[in-house]
């Protein structure tokens, strides 16, 4: 008889379906079913992957959707949700597929109201090529039957027959629900009455019967419920699984035609999707030109602009070659489209990056102005970008100023039509830790227990990988039944799609309206987004572009504007000399906080080790700072310093690897080796590079033979050739794209240059760019202070909207003040063009009360914005109501009287009486409240000095330290919260803040009892403990489990050793220190050199230590407690 499932929900019925696509198809294979359908709720997210997987497995894919039908107009959106009926639609052919994409798209674009909705009008318009099934109990006809509205059921049947004709079926389901049995009886009767065929389905939501629990947990995650909640959404039976033909026959054996019709429907459905074609948008060229001729003309015009009329021969040859390849591959239109919107951006003054990814290896991209890196100068390879022997769409991603990126997207929308352009969807999946936390919450397990399990899974690891690598997790699962259950369930939901969002950069542009190819939806209330992710769009042949917003470009161009305003100098940032010694001095010192790509502690350390001296070194630094085989980085550093001999396996490698001291760093080097030593074309060399990266054994063996044979033919001994191949293979997996590294190194150099020569302008722009991120603001303000730049509080007559440069330093912008915001700040700056404010009264009078309300004025006072009027903040705050009332009164006076008030100086005005100022501590807290950090009075200043001299890490650097490490870090205690633990003992939670950021600290009762007197709000302390770095869900949180605490007094123990020091003496000192573990640093002075010893030998100062050290005075040592400032 046969049977095919025609009503199936996958993981893309988000947090409702529990079938993963590959497992779904595999189950159909196991059950010898010829076909299977995919009908997710209201969406078509998974259909392309489903189609490919099914085709690969020899199963016919039937693409469908369970749409929501409103009985009213889709445009009617009032009141509650209203009635919504389910309807299964299946595509018979490509026309049906296109109509289905239109229906699903319009259900969002026109019909969305709580759910995406179609109406009968839409169904009539787009019914061709579609089969309709009446769906589950929520279908229109079953709903009317359950409500004893047979007349309405018959009316609906007539309507659907009119729309779908012989492609309309009455759907029978039996998942053990009484209502289904009732509905089925009536459907069978109506089938006979109207001569409509029946079809059996099982409304599949999960694969196996035992997966019902998993599905139930997904429903709880979706609805925020717990498993034991009484009135939550749940399925009443465990029968909604992917049943075999035999199981379906047992249920519907008395209605064999309902089973047979599943086969007939499957036979009707013969959709073939045209994948892997190229569908470029239409680019209008001037009359008399073709795409190819216009493309070529622009290339040569661009080459003359870049190189002058006498274009060098090597450039001519390379350009001719690239043009011919691009034309031959049919991509002239692609390059015209890209250069067009890049040119638009540049003409509008929108900052554009110098290049990104492999596109920087293309000379055509350079002459067309798409990139700004001359590829032949840096040895960049075109075939790494576009391989003539492997035809795939080019992939050019562009960086734009992140504040103006949307303008370029709007240009593209307007040029190609809004129906032809959309943003791209992306799916968040259930990550390992998140799965554990979700399951724990649903099972109502206490948070701290769930958190403990989740943290045993390393960031970016799967649960299975964590079970293999963590003995502690293994032990917990083996010995704790609850933990085992959480892990078992979490493993089964891990990796499933959880939610949809908009891709940060992706844009798709199509030749015809996008609905002809791909279903669309609306997100964030107005953004039109594809329902297919980026990879699926590429497989459909659509043009996908990444329009990335790069904050650094905004920083660079804001800096250039400030330089022009302050000095009248125009800096040609795209043509800087790349050999400036001061720039390399900055890089060698690792003073690169704020410099693009070079900010992290690890990168700064690497710069200090490598000490770049030329631009090629900087390219290498960016490529080297990533995981790789042991020894590669070390060899590079030692060889560059002359500490290790530079050796080559064969002399012919020297021209390729000399730039990197004989170490393979770049993918392009692998390609060059294959090309020069073994005779590969560069296209073949790119295929080899890809194969090495994927490490498929059979492909590797085939490529090895070709390489060795080619190398032998060119005079390289077989054994040497084999060794070279193995070395290439070892490094290829980690090799970096030099084109990308070169392009981004250029941005790194630009920012370093600006930091060196225009530090105030650069840091001011940098601070503006992170104005909404307090932790980054703290970090960059600390760096500005280290550079000797003074940071000034807001000033009503000097501050602009954002951070600005003054003669004294960098001043906070007005928009940084809490409760003020950009609109108010702009209004203040605009009003100031009419003259500076003479007093606070003048300020209030000149600004409309709708612009400046009491709260905004209070905030400005607290921030110090009116300090220049020489009235205390306290007096201004105490008189704020009188001040505002006075202004209001003056507005009610006759003109002659009001004008008199204008002439009165504020200091003489009876409204304000100057009083004694708040305490420094109160002023500090006000600034912290209003600006997010301390400015005028910074309690972190001394802490910064102590920290930089004594402590290995600041708080912001702890994210780069391995979890579980013992760390010692100073800071100020905030948000101190004392609670009772499960044993009714007092413990403490608090925030530790230093000048770079914040960390959460936990102090358990045993530790808290010892240090309770120190652990007080606002105290400067140093803590020692175990570090927890939580990088879950793209967040980086630092927690410290505190074991020791001390007051931060800046004292150190200084031990002076005389010239007669012996090993025995040093050993005695070591023994005294190691048994007194604490948080007071120890410095050993040897001759004139002071050595800060490892924190494991820091001490808790006591009379006992003093007594023990006194015993060593006879050996010639001296010691004393001294403040760090006195050293």
C-alpha cells in the first residue's frame, strides 16, 4: 500500500518541532518511504536544506507549509487575535513553490497580526501548483465540526474546492484524541457527500515516541513555563511522532484510500529547484555598452587613476588576466554593482574600509576603487579570491562607517527597487550551556545547581566534548541522577534552532522581486528579511553582500575632521607613509589600546615580542595571533630576533617564505609553493589549499601524489617533496588569508598613526564611538590618562554633543550626562551659537522648558556642567525650584519688567545664595551617577598607579586568563550584598571595580567570617581567588571566588640582599614567605635591580614574619614595609 508523511514539523517550527532535518530524512529512509514532506508553522526556513538532504538520500522532498488562515481580511488587525485556522499547502512543481513563497511572504508583509496570516483572497490568487489539506483540529473545517457548525464546514469546503479544485483533500488524524475520532467520522461523511479524497497524516512534531518528553520541554522553553506548571501549553498524548507505514495502517486500516492518497499526492509533487545558478541583478550600463565592455572600460580608467598613464607592465599583465577571467566567468555585472555602491558611499563622504577578506587580492577590485590595497605590492593572489577552475560567485564584503551603513543600504534599495532587496535571516541555536540552563529551569532545578553544571562545559564546546574532557562533569553525571537527566535532555536539544534574528551585515539583491525566489518576513516591526539564511541564498544563485558596520572607520574619519578643525590640516589617510618610525615605536612598546585589532593583552604582548619594524611584520602579527600548531609562533619570533637560524627545506622555498623567516603563515604561501615548486596553476593550488584545510584523507592522498610528481619533474628530490607537502598540510589548516590580514593591517596602521601624531583627537573620537559602553569608556579614559591627556567633566559653555578636544585635554560631551541625551545636547549647542551662557539663569531662560526639564537640569548640575559659574553644586541643587520658578515668573511679567531681569547678574540675584560645597565623596558619587564613572575626583588614580606597578592583571584583562587560575587583583568594592547561605551562614556578593572594568565577586561564609571588617562598601581592597570567565552567549563575564582579602594600602615588603647572598639565604627567605600566603607584594632588591616576585610568595604581614626575617639580618639582609610611591 505504502505511506508518506505529508504533515511534518521540523526544528524550524521554532521550539515546537523537535525533528532535525537530517534525522527526519534518515527516518524516512529507514521506513522505506519514497518521499516526505516538510510543513513548518507559517514559515519555510528549512526547505532548501531539507530539499538537498532528501535528494542526497534518494527521498523525494515535498516542500510545504502549515499556513494560518484568517476568515476575515488579512488587512483587518483589531482587538484580540481572532480566529485563525491551520491549512497545509504542498508545492506540486516550481510554479507551486513560487506561489507558496508568495503566500508565506505576504502572510508576514501584509497579514501579520500575532501570527503571519493569509486570507481567502490570497489563496485564490496564488493557488496554482499547490495541494491543500485541511490540517489538524485547528483547521477551519475541523473547527466548525467541533463547534457543531456543519453548515459552516460545508460552506468552507465549497470555498476550498473552488480555490484548489481536485488538489483539495480532507485530512484525517488520530493521535489518540477523542476530538479527532469525532471529527474523522464527520470528515468521512463529508468526503462522500462532496466526493473529496481523504488523506491520513500524523501531525509529526518529533521523530520517536520517546521524544515526546523532549518536545514537551521545548514547548516549556518556548512559553517560559516549568514542566510541573498546571495550566501550560502541552500535547495531550505522545502519539505525534514519525510513525511507520505499519503503525499508520493499524490506525487507518479501515480507510485504506486515506493511506493510498498519501502516495498519490507524493506522485503529484515533482518540484525541482534550480540550485547553483547565478542570478545577478540588472545593472544599467550606458547606451552602446555591454556589461563586459563597460566593466573593462572602468577597469582601465581606474588603472590610469591609480598608476598614471604609463601603467607598469606587470600591472597591465595582471589586470588583463583578471579582466579576462571575470568576463569568462560571467561576473562583470557583479563588479559593476559593487563598485557602484562603493563609489556612491565615497562620493557621499561615507567612510569605506580598504578591503576585507580575499577580495583585497584582486587588482580589479583595487582599480575599481572597491579596495585600497595594491595586491602586487604585498604578494596577494587573485585566485585566492576568484578561482577560474572552481566557478563560484565572488564574495566581496565591504566595511562602512557603522553610523552611516544604512545610507548605503538605502541607496541599493532605491536603485534596484525595495522588492528586490532584503536583509538576511540568521538562526540562533541551542548552545551547550544554554541548553543545560533551559532544561534546568524547565525541570525547576535550583539555579545555582544548574549553573554549576553549565560551567563545567567549556565555552564553544559541545556537551559530548565536555563529557570527554571534563572528569568533574563525568563524575557529576555518574553520581547525580538529576545532573544526568539534565545533561541527557540537553544533549538531545543542543544544536536545534531556537530563534531567528537579522544577520548583522548580510544584504541580498535580486534580478526579479525577491518573492519569486525566496520567502520573506518582517522583523523588528519593519525590516524585510529573507526566510533563508545566507548559505541557502547563495545556493539559489542570488547575490549576497555583506555591508559591515566598522566602528573604527567612524573613529578614523571623526579624528580627521577634528584635525582639520583644530589645525587646518587635511590628512590623506589612504596614502600614509608605511615606514614611519614613531608608529613602529608605538607598536613595539605594545601601547596599542584603541588601535584596531591590536588591543587585547595577548596581542600587545605579541607586539612587544615580535617588535614590528615594517608593514610586512604588521601583516604577520595579525595573521599569527590565532590558534595554530605548537612552535610556529615561537619559531617566527626567534628567527626574526636572530635567535634561531632561518632554514628552508629546499632553496626554491626562500623567495616564497623569506618574508616570514621560513615559517608558513599565509594560505597564499601554500598556493605559491604548489605553483612554483610543483607546477600547479594558481587555480589548482587554491583547490589544494581547500583540500588541506578540510583534511579529507582520500583527497589529500590524491593531491600528495600530484604534488610530489610535479616537484620531482622540477628537480626536487622525492623525499624532500614529501616533507614539503607534509609541512604545507600541517600549516594549511591554520594558515591565514594574507589578503585579509594586509587590508586590516592597513587599518591598524592608520589608527596607530593617528594615536601617535594626534593623540587627543584620536582618543576623543574613540571615546565618542563607545559612549554607550561604560566599561569601554573606563578602559579608554584610563588609556588617555596614561598618555598624559587630562579628562575634563562636562561644561555648559565648552562641551559639544560628544567628547571634544580642548587646550587642556578631552572634555565630556553633554549627551553623556544621564537624563540629558543627544536631542537636548544638540539644542544646548545650537543655542550657544547665539552666545555663551552667562549664568545658569541665562541658560534656563534661553532654553525652552520642553527642552530642559527639572530632571535634566539637576543632572547637568550634578555632573559639574555649571561649575564654571563659580557656584557650588549644592547651592544650585538647593535652589533649583526657585531658579525655575523665577524664570517662569519672568515670562509672565510685562516686557519692560522682564527686560530688567535680563540685566541682573546671577551672582547678585536673590534667587541663588552660594553655600558650602558637597564633600569630595558626595561629588564623586554624583559624577559616577550622572556620567557612569569618576571624572573630576577619581578614587582610582592611586589604585591605577599601584596596579600598574604591582599587579599582573587589570579586571578587563581577566577575560584572557584561563578559568580556574589563581589571581590577585585590586579594586574598589561596590554593590556589597550580604545574604544567608543554605546553612544559614552569612556570605557576600559584591562588585569589584578598577579603572578598566568590573568583576563579580563571591565570598563564601568561611572566608567572609575572616575578612568581614574589610569587606565594606567603597573600600579599596586587594582580593585573591579563583577566576571564572564566562563567555557564554557572546558575553564575557568575570567572576572571582574570593579566598583572601586585604586592604589596599599600597604597601610592599622590600627585602634588600647584599653582595654576599647565597643560595642558602635565598632558600631561607623563600621558606619564610611561602608559609605566610597573603596579598602584600614582595620586592627583592639585588644590587640596583628591584624584582617583583611571583604572587605565590606574597605575604600577609605580621609580627611573626617580622620576627623570622629579623633572624636573617645577621646574613646581611635588610627589610621594611614601604609604600609603592617611595620605591
